[in-house]
C-alpha cells in the first residue's frame, strides 16, 4: 500500500502539471469506488472546476477545486498518473509471475482505469487500481479536514515537534506493541508497514515492545527515526515493490535502500545476523534479533 513517502511523491510531481488547470470532464468508470454520492452526479459536480491546490493528508491525496475538494485514497494498488497532451500511449504491459499486468510508463487506459480527469488540450489524470480498494469522495468547499475519514487522522510526522507531542499525544500507558502504535493512523498519519519496520530498526527497538515499556529517550529516538525514514523515502521517490508508480509512470527507488522490510531471512546490513520474520498487529514484520534486542520486548514495566 502506498504510504506517506509514495503519496507525497505523487503530490509533488502532480502539482506543477495540474495546479491551476480546469477539469473539462470527469469519467468515473467504477461507481462503487465513489463514497457518499450518486455516481451519476459525479461528472457534473466536477465539470468546469479548476484545481486550485493539491496536497497530502496522511495517505490521502486532496485536490482543492473551485467549489469542493476531490479526495483520493490509493488503497493497496492505486496509481495516479499524469498523461501529457503529446504523450503516445505504450500499450505494452509487463506480465508478472502471478499473471497481473503492470504498465510500462504512463499507463494506457485499460480495464483497471477507474477514473479519468480530462484537463483540456488532451491532458489527463488517470487513476488505475487493479484491486479496487481505493476510494474517491467529494467534500464541499474547504471542509475536507472535517470529513470523518480525515478528521480522525493524527499528527503529520514530517512537521512533528517531538517534545510537545510526547507531552500531550503519546499514549505512554498503552500495553499494545509499539509496531501496532506506529500503524495507528490516529497516532501518526501516513506511516504504514514499510516505514514502521524501518523506523523500529533505525531506533533499535523490537517491534513487540509494549509501548508502556519505552523510556523517554527511546520514545524520542523512535519519533526521530520515523521522520528520518520518511524523509529518506521521499528523497528516493517512494518504494516500488509492486504497483506503486510515480505520476510519470516510473518506479521509485527506495526499495533498494531498505534495511529490514521485505528482507526476512537475509543478513542484517549492520551486524550480518539473519533478519527474522514475524506477525505483529496482524502485519508481516521483519526485525534484527541483535540490533533490536529481544530483551526489550520482555522487559517488565
């Protein structure tokens, strides 16, 4: 699933191409992806509106339009790409070992393309989602921060002021594993499985450590690590293991820089100990048994 660095990369790359442009028409091809609105009214609601601003909130992409906001969540396999007016579609696909088709470059419109925003002069924004877990919804005016899916989101990690956050928002008495806390979007918005594993490794904390067992220096170290791994992910344009693509259709490169995620059984890059795979908070988790000492998970409060 695209996480904060992937969504931030998409927003930053889309911004110079779409900001200020007018939506000539919107073609919604899969009505069930649209929330809280009759799909038959969707195109009329967007027609003629300008894209005043595009930004990210957690894992959501928000396009502030003239009269409303268009909000998109990419789900597990969503791709949001920009097709320039002079782009010649490459109809070729790469077929994976599982049989799934992956496009080369900016994807052509196919059966997995569920939303097309025509911007004029042949330019388009294309939303493609093979597994259809993505969501689209409209929010009146500038009221999107109050929408139930967005109002529950926690702090934005990149702007996090660690000391005040620890004093007011950190659940110091929680008994749940620290990995589960990092995945909680009401705690920090935008952190998912990839960057949770990476932050825990960087901070030297075992993923099963109860939150209440973390001392203040460990909490500070963890939050600093979260910011560092997210910034690293953005610098590398996101992590492309499977479906994530940048708006120009190319892959990110952060997968080449990961320390633990997706590397279960391989040697730790620091101490060469084989990395261990486990299930924490119902998510596949990888950690180093030496660099992230297991004793921390067993320590009694």
